[in-house]
């Protein structure tokens, strides 16, 4: 009976089992619990873009991360600027992270999520200050509808975790991948600084490249994929996010009012700009809505999102960069801290509205 549905107690009951959505799948469910149901108008597939050309997000060759010649670097910066302004998303190839490291990272993530439930339970937490934690949906209690994914979150920088703090099954590869990702992150921030017309090290000096969290997602097959999402429509709170995805697919980006598929490329990493970068660039660069459809396949989808943003608590103040504002182009946002932004983000959940509206002047 509709009248007897009590969302908050059902959420609590599911959360307290500490088994994740994978645990539900392992138990053999054929219908997903109501807490995962999204309103039907949200889950209806959108019509394809009425155009003969298929829209794809730009792919940028980073030349192995060694942009030695000024000419090459300039052309890469121009491509980054174009992608950052028009799409908020781009793929990078020849990015310097070896393919075998990427493969091992996907295997390590899968290994964590597919190990014995009791071992995983030891990491289950909703404490936002915890450096290593596993759970289902960071916004499980605040969102209108839950999403069909489990996540292991590990804060990898500026303070590198001790090996024993990380899950045994994936600690070695997480440490190795993070080291490589910090290097790639620095290069991307240099290119973004130059694309904004600033000094190469400007964003780095604002500590944009200083902090890294890995969100290692596991999307099990979903028995009712038309009722829910892997991740519903949202923007990222970060400065940038660099995503490693497997071959399954399901990621979509909102572009010109239409959802476009980001097809898997085993050699590429996907870079998207986050809300913090949109705020400090005073809307020059955009943080774009994206989502992941619920998994219709037989096997799980694995993705690892590298978030460049400060961990909580952090009181460093950010506002539009002085060099990018003028009397003709005044600041569009008030100053804020990553802690304030993160708390706002957590409180509102993934409701599809941009968290930046809260900070607009």
C-alpha cells in the first residue's frame, strides 16, 4: 500500500545492513527496493539529437605528457580552451599513465567490491572526515531517490595514506595510480591556467592540484534498469575530475540540451571541469551535468573518478580569480570555502540543480 511507505526508515534499514547494492544483487533480488525508484519522467530515455552528425566530446593528445615544443603546447592549450568553454568535458590520450596501471586499477577496484562482505563492512562509514570509507551513495539520506552503485572513497593527497590504512586487496595499485594521477593533474592544471590566459603555475599556486580523492565506483547489474540510475544527473564539486572507465559504457554528458554518450576508449581518461573551477574562472569554463545510466548488462561496470579538491575540513577561501574579473566582467560568485561548498552539496543531494546557484551574487 502506498500509504505505508516510509522512505527514511527503509533507507536506514538498507544502510545498516552495510552490504551495498552488490549485496542486494548477491541475494538474488529481481525487483529493486523502492528507495531506488526515480520518478518515471526522469528515467525516460531522451530523444536523440536531431542532427546528422553524432556529437562526441573532444579528444586531446597530450603527447605522452611531454609537451616540449612551444608550438605543440600552444595547439594543445587551444584545444583545451575550446573543450573547456564548449563542453566542460574532454578525453585525453597519450596522457603518460601506462595502460597496465589503468587495468590494474580497474581490477583492484573490482577486487575490493567483490571480496567478502565482512571485510568490506569494516570500511563502511558515512563520516565525511574519514580518509578511507566504503558506502552506497554519499547522499543516501538527503536525496529523493538512491542510485544503483557502491563506492570506495580514499583520500590520497596531500597526506598519502599509510599502506595499512588502505584495503589490503588494492593498496599497492591505489598508491601507484595516485602518484601517476597527481603528475597528470598538475599538467592539466597548467594547460587550464594557460587556457585562461594566466601564468602556467597559477592554478597550482591556488592549491587546485594539491588534494586528490579517488572515488572507486562499482555498478552491479540492475534488475530494473529503467527505474533508477547508476548516478543521476549532477555536476562535480571538484576543480577537475579525471575519470577512468571500463568497457561497459553508460556515461552521458548534457550538451545543448541533449544527453550524449561518452563511449569507452580503453586508452583514454576523461577530464571534466567541476563547480569550483567554474566559480574561480567566473563562468569562463563550465561544469557540466552528467549522469550514468543503470547497468543493463550481465557484468558490473567499474569506474574510478579522481577528484581534485580539498578534503573536509578546509578553510581555504576561493572566489573568482582577480585577473579574470573587471568592471565589464564583475565577479559572479561570492567567496566561499570547499568545506562550505561540500556541506551544501551533501545537504542538497544530487537533485540535478547546480550547487553554484547558492553562491551566485
